[in-house]
C-alpha cells in the first residue's frame, strides 16, 4: 500500500509538472505523520482482528473529535453555531453508521478484546489529522504528502526487514491488485483532505472526512449482500443530513 501510494503520487507529480521543492522544515512533519499513520493503521488492524467490528469501528471512527479539538486549540479555528451543530450531527451519524447495535447489545457487560488497542488507533488518527492540517497550512501539500509517503514506506520497509516478514503473498495478482488499489485510494484521499484544508476550515474538512463509514456500509449491501442493522440505515440518513448542513454553513 505504501509503495504503490508513493510511486503513483510521485509519477502524478512528474506528469503534471508539479514536483515540489522540498524544504528541511517539512521533514519533522513527515516523520511525525509517518510514525503516527503507520502505528495507527497497525493498531486499527490489530483491534479489528481481536474484537467485533460492531464495537471497534465506532470507537475508532470517533477520532474526528480528537482532530477537531486539536485543530481548534493549535490553529485557533472558531466554528459558528451552525457549523458546530452540523458537525455534531455528522459525528452522531458516523457513530451510528459504524455500529451494529444488535452485536453491541450482545457484548454489553463483558470485556471487549480490541477496544483498548482501538482507542490507541483513535488517538493516533486524531493526532495525525491535526498534524497534517498544521503541516499543510505551513507548507505546500504536495511536498508534505510526498515526504509522508517516503517516510511511511521507509518505516514499513524497515519493519518487514527487521522481522523477516515474507512478502511472497503478493505474487498472487489479486493480492497485489488489492494492495495497489488501497494505496492509490489512500493517496487520493490524502490529497483531497489537503485541498479541503487549504480552501476552508481544517476542522470542517476533518469532520467531512470522518464520514467515510457511509461508503463501506453501502458497498457492503451492494457488493456483499450484507444486511446492516436498522440503526445503521438511520445512521446513513443522519450522516447525509449532517454533511449537507455542514456544506451549507461552510
């Protein structure tokens, strides 16, 4: 994922003639974003492997609240009452869409494996979003993303070499295609997030980016024939209303 994201982004910059001039001040941001991003993704995958998605997903999805809080504190953004209400509705929709209430009820009163690691991912993603917002306000976003991808690739590569992890699974073309697709989509998402921060409020862009659960929810129904819980259908409706209101007030 990191390799294909790096190569595709570098190729796009070269083809578009937008290769950025790199500055030394961008390096600390890239290193921080690389470590935060890789650690958060690893924590998310581990949490999902240990615990039920219905419990872990809404915990991790709440990272948006951490990002918005940090952006308000460190970038000094102030949202209007309408924006705050719309952000709150969007956040409620994110949690509802991420949660299968049927499975959540069955786990009440019992320790849930993966939740503590999920909280690490939540804080990590929240901090990543805030650091990314600060970095893209201070430096051109193409340079930030390029250095971020380089750092992430180096971190993952070093871990693979240190642990002697076998990567021959990617001889399977399906596995390679999936990893390539994820790398491309993740890099495009970074670029769009940066553009959102550049053209408006970072806190609003972060809230909007947190609406991603609506996409796997719909794809799960269309592509996999899944049947979401009734509260998840409600969550999609609430999420759409929150996003529309957020756009209207912003």
